[in-house]
C-alpha cells in the first residue's frame, strides 16, 4: 500500500524503516502520530495513502470467552470480510485471518463454503485484520502472538497475496512475528502445496482432513474428488521430508458422520508412522439441521482411541460460537444483529 508513495518520494532507507516500525509495531491511529517525520512529509503520506486497508463495519464480543469478531468492508466495493481474535487463557492472542471473501471449496460443513467464491483479498487487506486486533490489545499491554489462515477462503488458491502477507508479518523490520507463529490451513490443493513448500514457507501447515478415507472425504469435501487422499498424503510426506516439520490435521467431528471408533482407527492407520498431530474440532452449528455436533463423550472416546494407537491428538476448545465466530461459522451474515 506504500509502494507508490515511497517510489514518488524517493525516501532514504532510514525514513522507510521509521515508517515500518511506526505502522506495523506501534499501533497508531493515524499517520499524524509519525513524529519522527516532518509535518509536511506526514501530510503527504496522509494525502497519498489510506491509513487502513479495510473499514470496520461492526464488532462482536463473546460473552463466553475473550473472543472478538470484526466485520470489515472493503473501501472500494463494500464487500464484507470477517476476522476473529481469540484470547487464550495461557496468554496467547491468536488472530484468525481471512484470505478471501467467501470460498470456492464448498465443504458441506462450512458456512463460508456455502457462500461460494466472491473475491480474493490483497496482502494489505489480510495484514489489516491483524493490525486491527493489535491496536485493540495494545492498551491492555498485550500483543498478537499467533496468526492462523483459517478464516474465510482457501489460502492456497490466493497464494501470492498470502505469502506477501506472511512476509510482512514475519519481517523483523515490520510486524516481526516468528515464522513458527504463523499457520496456513488448506483443504488439500496439491499443486499449490508443492508451490508453498518450494516458496520456503517456514510456518506451520494444517490440513483440513475431516475424514479418514477417500470415499467419505469426497462426500463432504469436493476438493477430494480432484485431489484424492492418497495423493495428498504423498505431497505431505514430501513436505515433511524436506522440512522435518510436523503436519497438523484438522478433524471436525460431526454426529454419526465421521465420529465412530472405526473412523478413529482408520485415521490412526492413515497417520501411523507420520509426523502428525490431530486437532479434533467439535462441530459448530451453521444452521443445517442435518449436521449436528458429536456428543462430548464421543469426542473424548475418539481422542482416546487415537492416543492408544500412538497418534498425538488434542480436542480444540471452542471459542466464539455465540457470535458465529468459531471454526466454520464465518459468513458475514450478522451485520444487522445487535450483540
């Protein structure tokens, strides 16, 4: 967002570093606060560059957790985007960012997928979601510690802007987040997964798996029809071989669909001997009466079976479901509601 301004002004390197530190690390409210620059230069910056890449439309705060959902609109077309801040009890502050408006993947259990694809987001629009929550946390003496690309959209289908956003987040002169604090979640686009590995991505990769076999996965995730499970696992084996990094597998548990002990054992067979961790996710309602959350005892039994088989597995704590901000619920449909 600063490229044209910097090219026109031909500023020395130290001025550019001052801008990066100010904008990405000091949580300002406007460019007028950039006190290391002259008033004239600040005015030029304000006249040339929009301070925020997105406009806040509405904010929702969970009554049950420290979760905040922000509904943004794009200044150029008014289209809506959602992002979520999860404030964990252990001190982590995780921002779940969106990389698209809507999503083309069409998973049956996801409200965003039911929107269809509307538009890709730019790197600046992705980064702005993190900056917005960083400004909320700053007065509390807290900061964003983690960023997960698990909001609206499929990150690997908007890979260029996603990687550009990651570069801003991890650049020590900009947001200065550790690479290991960034996670990209994908439903399994194999060609782009190889591209992500080749690009040298150093963060974590999470796979939206949600089924332990090809037949069931293709039923609930259309991407599996094009990129079958066996080919996806080969690509992930290649990723692990090249990076020696563990893959995180997301498994949404839906009552009487994918939550039986047989499914647990199939999943254990699939991941046996692989560098893997399973995040078991209780299903969050998206208004479809045919899809229901698995019972707590079923989820615990599923986890126990994986652990007995030597598969690392944890149950994700649900945060923000009361504001439609939990996993799979983002759909920009709450603008007229009062919370």
